[in-house]
């Protein structure tokens, strides 16, 4: 404590369970600042998963399908995950099979760009499928 007071620094307990307890003389505010700086640098280097969505209707036309498929290809090439879903409005829920077939067709067309992470699954009024990009 005397040494820390002479140097006008803080006495920080490093390991309280050791016998005797380990302490270090340092500037505690500077230590906290550097630790925050390190944490921020690590956080910025972490990869962020981007999820792009593509929405279809159960009776989506061929031209619309091709247009959306091109966008899906672009998203997968950029490295983003793809969430494709068919949204059933009103009574269109009776076309569940059409929606399922549409999503499977998309998965087959995008096979060279990504792999299916989750097969089509009906959740309420929407049928969703996830496709992850290939490395």
C-alpha cells in the first residue's frame, strides 16, 4: 500500500484466493480503458451473420420466381444466409403443397450456391426454409 501511495497508483488484487494474495501496483483507470479497447477490437473482428429474406406467394409465376431466384443467388454469393418463405393469405392455405414444391424447387436451383439448413416447415401462415452459403 505504501509503495502504491508513493507512486500515486492503485494497488489491485489480482488473485485473492492465492496464499498470500497476489496484488499489482498499476493505474486502474488506464487498465480498464485498455481492456475496453481490446474487447471492442475483438467484437469488431467477430463475423456477423446476415440473413436476407425472399418472400413468395403460393401461386408465384415463373418470371417472378426467376427474378427472385437471381436475387437469392446474389445474396448467397455475398455470404449471407437466405430465408425463403411462402406466405399464405386468407384461404390460400389450401395450397400448402404448391408452397412446399416451390421452396424445394428453389433449394434444388440454388444447390451449387448453398446448402439447405432447414427444410420447408409450416409455421402458422408461412412456410419457411433456410439456405446457408457454401464456403
